[in-house]
C-alpha cells in the first residue's frame, strides 16, 4: 500500500522548510548545523500487524516520506542507526546495533534505500544503541538530536534513562525524542526519563507525531525577555544576558538586551528543545531558572531588574590615578564591583557599602540606589606629602581619629624621600633609622593634610 502524508503534514513540512531556509539564508555561515539521528527499531516485534500493515512497514514508509521532504532543507544533516536487524532471535544478541547511514547532507535517498534492505529479526538493545549514538555525531559544533522510533522497551538489562542523561550532561545531544508505536501504556512510562515521549497509538497518530517532532527539531522559536523596573514595567535594557542549559550547565546563548524599533524588548531566536537558566549581567546579576520557550510560539518572560546609577565624583585636578571604590551590597562582605571615580555605573535598586581605596580608606555605608536615578558620591581632593629622612629606616604613617592612631602606610625602607597622596586629615609619622638599634631613637612628627596642598615632613 501507499502511505501519503496528510494535507496538514504537507503544510507542516512546508512551514518547517521555509523556516529553516529563511533562518539559514542570513546566518548559514555562522549557525552550526542541525543533526538528526534516526534510531530505528528493527527488532522482531516490529513484524506485528498494525492497522494497514506491519509496524515496521508503516514506520519505514512514513520515515522515507519525511526524509524526502527534508532533502531541500539547508544546514541539516541526517543519519540512521538501526538495532535488532543483524541477528535472529532466539538466541538473544544484545550487541545488535549499527550505524547504517552516517551523517551527511541531502542523504535522504541513502536512508530510504537502506531501510528497504532491512528485515526485523532480533532483540531490543536500546541503552547500548543510545550509547553508540553518542559516538555517531561528529565532534564539531552542532545541534544534535536523536529521534528514537520503537515499539518496545529495553530487553538487554541496560539503562536507557542513565545513558540519555549522561549524553545530555556531556552536551553531546539535546533531550531525545521518543516515538512509541502502539506501545503498552506501562511500557510508555519507562521512556519518560529518556526523552520527550510521544505515544503513537495508531498509524495516523504516528504520521502527525513524526511531523511535529521534525518541526520541533528544526525550528527555532522566539523568546522575549522583559527586564522589569521597580513598577513592573519592561523598561530596563542595554545589559548582557546569558542563557545556560538548565540540565547540563552549558552556555547556550549570549545576547545584549535591546529595545527594537517599536520600543519593545527585542525578540531572541533560541532552541525550543532545551530548558534554560537565564542570567542577566546586572550589578549584581539576576537569574531566572526553568525558562522554557514554547515551540513555534512567541514566549515572553519577565525578570525583576530595576536599576539606578552610582556616580563617584572627584572634581578638578588631583593626584589619583584610576582611583576605585569597592562596592558591596550592604551587610555583605563579598566584593561586587570595583568602580572607577568619575564614572557612572548601574546597579540593581537597593543599598550598598563603599570602600574607597584612598589613604586612608574612606568607608561610606548604606548608599541608596533608586530606580532610574543617579546617586552621586563625592570625596575631597587629596594632598601630597613628602616624607624626608637622613637615613633609610622604619617609617610608618598613621591617621589620628578620635584620639586614636590607625596605621595606614609603610614607606620604603630603602629610601630617604618618598611622596604619598593622602586625604585631608591629621597624621603622624613615626620613624627609626636602621642604624639606630634602640627604640629611644624613634622620631615622631604630627602633620596635617589639606585638599590640593603639597607639603614636606622632615624626620631628622
């Protein structure tokens, strides 16, 4: 008998080919290929009668029509692995799996021809076949997909779920598709951990499912990331974003968020087969787990990312070179960022502690960053002090605050003159020559520093 695809399947495949051709027309040189490996069950049970013919004949003919339709799809590579067809059962041969058609472009004819030479005869080594599939894909970058077509479960004491998980975690494949042909529902549940399972209870259902699976395998879909301000409006933009594979942790996509010409968050083209962890590289970063795009549809997700700005100011000429402030979230000792002075940086709305890397350090706590506003922090200009001694020695500088001394700097023991940049304040220099081996020879001198001033301190 002849098995022709339904009108809806024709339309579906036409849309798939249009989408694949359109997407590759602009980026074929950049986009890695999509690779589909058909893992085909040719075990003895596929001889079972299934509506108009045997399961094997129905699956073979419909798969042949599908690969015919894919001949014109650019940037697509196909391959065929078959199991259960080389040795008769009984006895059971659990090594019966073979890559019959390796990956190649426009090789649908080779796949159809090979299917025409196969006769179901053996057992069902699914785990072993999946493991072998991992070596069938070329090592170069690509979007690797397995479509398993079967009517039975593992018969060789393997663990298909563990093998599938291992291949996904290593980044070899995306989550496989499994199409069950007239399977017992109890058997079907065993494939839910292997991949995206589809139950083809009848011949017509298999036609439609095969078309849907191919569509999902080929088509990218669209994702819109709304970066929400404090009022829940998608007004934040111009920040980097990374999409990680939620399962494997692999980096999948990097984008710089932008608004399109109509003022809406721009549409991202992504693979709908994966679940993602979205990281928006604000300060600090914000994340959203379990991001899933709906195949063939436009999906929008919202992430709370309200931001304001911090401006660190130091007016006029000064002696600092690339002065920075360590920025931390209030009450958190971990460094978030080292911001340069006279620069403006965006932060997530909240409160922050600043450690300004002057001598002495300046600590400013609970600096509030508000939505879409710029918070300015300005510090005084420093002064310059030259410390002069007759002989090299131990020379420490202390700042005096509230009748207490705080060490801030040690001068080079090999020098007799050194200039340092200090914030305005009251200081003491405490010095002892290296040649003086008694503490009584310690020299102490108080001095003050004012903004923009230059002065000398003689310790002799």
